[in-house]
C-alpha cells in the first residue's frame, strides 16, 4: 500500500510540474510564470510578491541608485506606483548591482536614497543577484509587468523617452497595466532601451 | 606683423579644437550596416557616464591607430542624453583627445533601432558591432572588450 501511495505521489508531482513554464537560459520570456522572491527591503522587512495584499498584478523593476537612466526614471517610477498600487499593481523595485563594483549601490545608500526621496514602493536588495538572473534582467532600468498569476506579460522600457518625461508618446508599462486591468491583450509586449549594464559579481 | 599674429591665432584655435561630433539618426546606420565596400566597421556604443564603456575606449583608440590604413573604421557612438552633448560629451572627447570618429545618436526611442544593430541586443552598454556586409563579416557583443579580444576578432576578418 505504501509503495502505491509513493508512486501515485510521484506521478502527481511530475504531472503538476509539467504545467510550470521554466525560464529560458536567458531569463523569463513573455508567458513564463515568474518564481516568487523574498528580498530585504530598505524599510527593514522582507518583501515577496505573495506579501502584497490585494494584488491584481506586479510591476517588477530592476533599477539602482547610480545609473543616470535610473535617475531619469526615478520620478516616473514613483508616479507609476502611486497611480497603480491602489488599483492592485504595486511596483517592486529591485537593485541587483554588486556594491563592490559600484559602491553607490550599497544597501546603506539604497536606504538613504529611498528615505530622502520618500519612495512609496518597496526597494529591495538582490544581494546574490539570483532574482536578476532568474528574470534575465540585463540593465537598469528593466521593467517586467506580471499578472495576478505571476505570468510575465510585458518586458522592457517604462516608456519611449528616457531623457524627457514630457516628450513621452508611448508609456509602455502603463499601457500594459491598463490592458491587464481591463482584461485585454497587452498591445506592446516587449521593448528595448539603453540602460546601464547590471554590475555582476566577479567570480 | 598683425597679420602674422592673427594667422597664428587661427592656426592655434584650429589645432586646439576637438573633432566635430556629427549627430546621426537611425537611418544613418544603414551606411555602415549595408555598405558595399571593403571597410570593416567597428561600431562601439558608449556613454560618458558608463564606467565599463570609458574603461574600454583606449582599446578602440589603439585599434584605430593600428588599423586605420587597413580599411578598419572605428566609430564611437555616444548614447548620452541630448542635453549633455555640447557639455559633457564634447568636454570628454576633448579631454581624452579621442582620435577615432565620435558620433552622437539622436533618437529618443532606442526601441526603434536597437534591433537593427542586433536583434539579441537588450540595450545594455557597452556594446560593439563589427561588420562588413560585403565580405559577410559580423560580430556583436553586449559586453566590454579588451584590446586583445578586439584585435583577435578584427584580424580574423581581415584578408
């Protein structure tokens, strides 16, 4: 009787696993289900996607203190969270850089910046860089919009004009969130943008 | 005597002024991507604020110095913000006395042209494309390169 239970358990497990979309070697693609993470935030507690209450989706943004592109987008990221968190789409900002290579991106400096600029969103430290690798992030900022089931529905730039917020014509990330809120297809699923390369740890 | 002085000033000014930095748009990439000549183009995408980009520039300068007469054309394409072109970028080029051709890509939405350089390029800099369409040579990397890596690659493409 025991052997049969174990066998059934294994078969059930294999069956369940076959429904997961594993990430590509290069990170998540559109349609992949992202694994949840559990990272320390600048406010002192750990944050995971599961810990977000009433989530209708998630906006995971790899960003950092030092990069001029990240700085250019800082205010827009704050505004994105303020607009969409109440509607169920919170921003989860993750800093993936190795502070040994870029000291301005240390956890201490992250805490200082978040406090000074009054970040309304979670600002998390990906110390092992495992989350950045799982997502396949390559630069900062790098935006991933996930739906309620953590399926990746948009990857890329926040909008089409990093230098000048006033000249933005296509707010790609907002468009993706609005589409998901309306139960519609995301119009532009992937975009590319120039950004600072992620400072990977030297092995 | 006065004419000589003015002439001297003119020569001095000309010798001190840095290279012109042409502002290009995405259509301009076609002249290198689709060129029907024997030149091997080395397109390097960089920015003044990008540490690894600045660190690898001397390697490109050395390639320019050694291979310019062998139909290898190095083009350093700055992706800085437009508002910093006349200040940060020009100052940087002047201070570093860059000899390779520097150009400035003036396109607000990189999503329009990143895939033209390489469909696998995610947009991180530094990035380098080495190409000669006529001779079927193509190499792209989304990472900094050392002088040895650059030279080795270029030499495999030279006749």
